[in-house]
C-alpha cells in the first residue's frame, strides 16, 4: 500500500516518521504541493491521499481521482470546506477528516486569548511601546467574576467550558444539539441569550452553510459594550466587516481572532516588507483591543501528532474497505 501526504510541513515529518516506523509494510511519501487539477496526475500509482490545504481542490479532480482508483480522500484537519462533498460522493470517494485532533490545544488558546483580553494586556502593550508605564484606567476582571458564553459545545467547546468552569467562571452555552451530560458545568440557552449575557463569547462551531456569518451585525448588537468575542473556529463564522464596525463604534470591548475570512492569503505567510493583501486585516491590526494569531489553535505537539496518526489510520481503513468513525459522506 502506498499513501501520499500533501502540503506537508517540516514540523509534521517527525510524526509521520514515527507512524511509518510502526507500519513498515505501508509506503509513505510526502509532498509540499496541494491537490488541484494540475497536480492530480502526480498521484498515479498511489492507493491513498491525505490533504491539508486552504484552497479549493477544483471540480475536475474528483473524477480523475476515481479514474486513478482512489477510494478515499482524507483531510488531516477538522475543516473540509475545500472539498466538494457532492462531487466526492458522486465519484465514490469516502471523505474523512480529523474532527478533534486535540480539543485541549484549541481550548487552551481560547483561555490564553481570554486572559489577555480581560487583563487588558493589548492595551498595556500599547502603553509600554509609548513608554507609558501607568496602569490607571485598565483595571482587570477576574475569570471567577465572569460569565463565559460558549457557542458550539461539541468536543472543543465542551473542553473550553470545563477549563473555564474549573477557574470558577459561570458558563452558558448554545448548541444545535445540546449535550446534557454537561449540565453539571453549564446552562444551555438560546444564541441570543448567550450573546446578551456573556462577558466573553467563545466560538467553537463547524463551518457550514448554517454557520456562515453566524455572528453578524445583529448578533454583535446584542452583546454588552464590556464584552469580548473570541473566535477559535473558522473565519467566515464572523462577518468581519460587521465586527470591525462594532469595534469602531465600541459596541463591544474587544476581540481575539485565531482565524479570519481570506486567511489563506496571509496566515502562515511571510509578508515582511510587503503589502498586506487584506483591508480587513489592516484595520484589525490597527486596533489595540484586538488580538490576532495566525490560526495556531491546532499547533501543539499533541495536536500535530494526532492529525498525522488519525488521518493515516483512517486512510488505511478506507483503502481496505473497512469502517471509519470520521467519514463525512
């Protein structure tokens, strides 16, 4: 069996090597390019393919994968919006992803972002840059005094809730399928109630047609002027223009964003000395009450290992015609 992993980063190689050592009968090959119509022919001779990319695959690829004999298309990320699911299904391709590579990795970043916001650290950083060492006017709130709102209480959202609960916060949450096993640590409410009542709103939803612009101008208008929003899921879940307007009008106190719409054009790209290709990013970077990180929620030792291990295990199962818990179609 031969499997190729695409868009492989250097930091993934140790994890891939470790998996390979445990499966010497399977041949692995890595590549740094993405899967597109002009690269699909390079998959000739492989039994399985694992992707990790931020741009759309291209509709011509799916029938070509079928022609080449592929039975699966595996993403080693949680997101799969780059894949045309109906076309994959029509071409007999089982699509799988890694839905929870490490819930703690993302949840811990949500805590980190929240701590920086409520301790006013971006504003202190701005003062320090100006050699203004005063602390007046930037009194912090303690987590135990706050209500944390979780929108999307799945694997990651529930982990985030447990972390904040352990620190004494009151937790409220909204989810399309409430898991009442969490009733001991949180209270499920409507999305509107969560937005109205929370001091910090943490977003942990999947990206799909129902979640695009889930946080729009109307949603932001429901939040307290003293409240913060933390987005650790996907950029299009938030209407970025509406967020910028809410920040400019001081409808909310600040935001922490690990993901942005159009991030494939700038995140994990060295743009030193170059023009930033996003007016939205420029505006957000100019605000001293906004924290931006380049989609690093996944980027921990455990998460990277799990993304490699789970995707390879699933690919092998699908190639062999076995069941897989992470099939999406």
